[in-house]
């Protein structure tokens, strides 16, 4: 877990917090996100909040798509969003993400000498 703080309204904070719960290589719809944060009719507001996310990739707003599986929008362009989603799907499919997780869990850094 990386402690992250960016300035935003309470609604934006809820939207960005939800983004961190979307698993690597998976997507959800703007509607799913709106429902999850307690604003079932707030699809457009969710899209707007995600568009104001200043920590793209770290706070993965690219994982939110239209309900009909269209890409929706992305502050850095739809080509970038498409590439990020394809890249995540590729690494998820080949299993490298699980390998990375198991390595990082087993790794215990040595203490530096004083």
C-alpha cells in the first residue's frame, strides 16, 4: 500500500478511493463505481471526478469504462487508455503479476547498518 493524498471534494475522494480497489487487469463501469460509492445516479459525476485524478496509473482511473464496454473518456487520450488496459490484460494473462506478488511477499529487506 502506498499512502496517497490528493486534494479534492469529498465525492472525488470517494471516487478515487474506489479506483484503488479495482484489481489489476480488470475493469468496471462508471455505473458500477457510482453505485459502489453510494451515488447510483452519479455516473457522469464519477467520470468527472476520475478525470480530475492527478495520479493516473497509480490511482487507476483507466480501469473504468462505459457500461456497454466502450472506453469512455481518459484525460491522456483513448489510445493511452486502450494501451494501458491491453498491457494490464497481457500481464495478467501470462501470470507475471501473480509471480511479482509472490516475490514481493517473500522479500524481507535487510536492515541497514547504523
